[in-house]
C-alpha cells in the first residue's frame, strides 16, 4: 500500500515534492486508506493509526552481557516497559513509516552499488571485497583517501567519468523500480544509449545517497572497516539531506539547462521551482495511469523493531531481508488492518 503510493509519486512526479514524499503526506494517504477500509471518517482513522497494536516485529538483538548463561533461568518479564507500555506493540503510524524508510534506503543501496561499480570499471578506483553473507557477490569499497578525493569540490558530480557514473546510477534505480521506460528518450546520436530525462530531484536523490556513502567511507579508518554512521541517532541519508542536495544539483547543472548532455536531460532544468522540496504542480484533469508493481527487492522490510524519525527514516539500515521476511513485508498493511479489526490485541 505505502510502497505503491511512493512508487506512483516517484514514477509520475508533478514536482520535487513527489520524488521524496514528505512524511506528513504519507500520513494523509494512510488516513484516507484506513478511513476507506473501515468506512469511518478521517479523524477516527487518525486515532486508530495513533494507537499501539500487537503487530509482527523482529526480536531485539541481545548484547553479550544480556545473554542468559547456560543452565540459568531467564529473568521474569511481565512484558511491561517504562510508562506502562507493553512489549511487542507498535504504533500503527510507526509500523507503516518503516515502509517509507526502507523504500528510500533500497534506492540508495542500488544507486551506490551502480555508481561504485561504474567508477571502478572506468577509473580503476575502489577495491573489490566479498559482500557480507555471500560467497559469490562482490562490492566495490572506496578507501578513505579515495572517498575524500571524490567528495573534494563535488568531484564525483563534476568530473566527466564520475558524472557518467551518476547517470548510470539513476538509470539503474529506474530500471530496478520498473519505470525506466518513463524516463527514457531516444538519443539524437546514432548508436548512442537512450537519454535519461528526469527531474532535478531524481538526480539529487541519487547524488545525496552517494554523497552520504562517500562521507561515511571517508570517515572510516581503512578499506576493511565497516562503513561508519556519522549521523548520530539516525541512519545517514534522510530527507533533510536530500533537501540540501537539491540546491547543490541545481547549481552544478545550471549551465546544462533542459538540454541533453552526457546521457542526461533535466526536464525541469530551467524551471524556477526545481529545487523546491514542497513544490507540486496542480493535478491535471483525467485519471492517473497505473504503475507496475515494485520489484521484489524494493519491498521494504516492515518488521524491523526500530525507532522511526520525523522524516520517515529508521535508526539503522539493517540487513537485507530474506524470503520469509519479504513474505511478511508484503502483508504489513494487511496486518495493521487486521490488528485494528481485533485479530491482534489492542492496548490503551
């Protein structure tokens, strides 16, 4: 439900506000869906979503000190947290906000992977390292020095080879989402690849995710060190960073305007509102065209027991979901609805 809403906005935007949807707009969408589902008004739907429900969630990881020794009896637990709240319960809003977080996180993962692979192939930058938990997949890892060099004066966006990597990352994201055909134009050069024609906000979404990754790599101590999170309390790459990136992309692509260059054309390259995160053109008359379903690996894991934030991001990026988790993710919205109908216990 939420993923389809985000994908529809991203694939047919009427402005920057549709590329990364503000969490308040997501809340309105959820309220309307809940109101329609239960045939109630929006205020009642808001109250239902604001309550705590027994919904599926991952078990919390125990630290080494918290593990119960062999042979010892586990400590008594009445399932009550501070303030009288019960364990294994989640506010409806927060449960569904995880879909927003992981939707954009998966986009970031695809963008960073595509960019790093392209740069490694064309400029021999980065080192191949076996991906965690796999035997056959390798990731390109930048050293702290390489990451810092890419960040210097926005080189990863201004140098020709690196900018081609940005275009490759944008193309990969659209392809994975199944909407590449909506943003492809025939190139005027014989034998050349189709031009990507998208919004400034689309490019800013990709470059922000890449910048966030490079910033964390530059802050690490070595190639072997896991990427450090330099955003205290939140995972790197939330909406406020994208808002800042909009102005950067507008400035760096100013001279290009709305013409095609190096495989990319910004359709709003001369529009005055192209870097306004709240701008959305009025809806045109007539029914909207449906979008294809999201790819399997873009479905967000909605069962992570993590704390959400005001812009819809999670406290940690988490591991990639397995088949069982993806099956649970697909039923996230249904679980919330069933919970409200009384299948799960409602708590005051």
